[in-house]
C-alpha cells in the first residue's frame, strides 16, 4: 500500500516525508494525510502546542500541503512587534483540524488546540505589482498575505533571515486597518476556536 501511495502521490508525498518519518500513526491520533486541497480559498491555521516549550504552529496552505512555522510568542496585532518563526516540516492539510493530545514518547508530545483558523489571500507582488505565487514567494524568502481568521485578520509579512540550519523567519503585522497595538489576543483569547477549550481542559479530557 505504501509503495502504491508513493507512486500515486509523487510530489506531495515527497513534501510530507519528514512529517511521516517523525510519527507513528499507530500511536498518535494526528492524521497521516492525503487530501490535496481544502477548497476554493487556501486556509491557514494557528495551533497552540504545549510540547517541550509552549509555541504557536502557524500553517499556510500552499499547493497541497501546510507550510509550517513554530512561533514561540504567537502572532501579534501590533505592527511594531516582530515575531520569530522557526520553519518546521510540511504538514498534511488534514492537520488543520487536529486538536488533541500527542502521546508521550511521540514527536511533539503534549496538548494541541486550534487557536485560530480561516482563509488567507496571497498579496505578494513583484516590482510591477504582479502577483507572485505563494510557493515562489516563500522560496524567495518574502511573502505577504491577508488573513481572514476569527481572532486575527489583516495583512502579515513573513521574511526569511539566515539560511540552512540557521534559517529563521520574521513574522510581522502589516500596518493596515486591522492593526491594533492595544490588542493582545495571545493572552486575552487563549482558548480554542474549535471547541472553546483550554490546553489544560484538552489534556484533562484525554486522561478520562
Ligand atoms: Mn508544534
């Protein structure tokens, strides 16, 4: 089955190789994944994840996978706040619905909740105002996009700094009508947009 899947899915599977290698799907309830598109508009998700360190996994749907970054402080609504984003492996599109507990001994063990989700629009353009496809923009190291989420909305920019093992990205709110330096949703809106639960409640539920 594995061989057949590889030959059918080709490119997509290449991109999810690291994701699959890191996980035992007999043990974790995370999805193995083979969905190719979520619908007419690309989706984004931010998963609050209490693994060895609490962080926010920011994921954007790009050509059949979720491009992913771990953002220790989460996303800000204040354009003067630069947030560090460490690239992580591509995740399958189904991962956008995942909320639960990754079991002890598995990669990323700990509770995960869907902190925000929605669709996004790629707003990256070249010097002639021509749209640059998301995959290319990320390859170039700079992408801008408009989020339509429940907690977060408006323009954001992702810019790569460093390369190879030192690859890091900076994620910042654009200064538009959705910018608001007084809001701090990471601390004032800590719960799941899917279930309304906190990480503690998700962890507790899993034990019962
Ligand atoms: Mn994570």
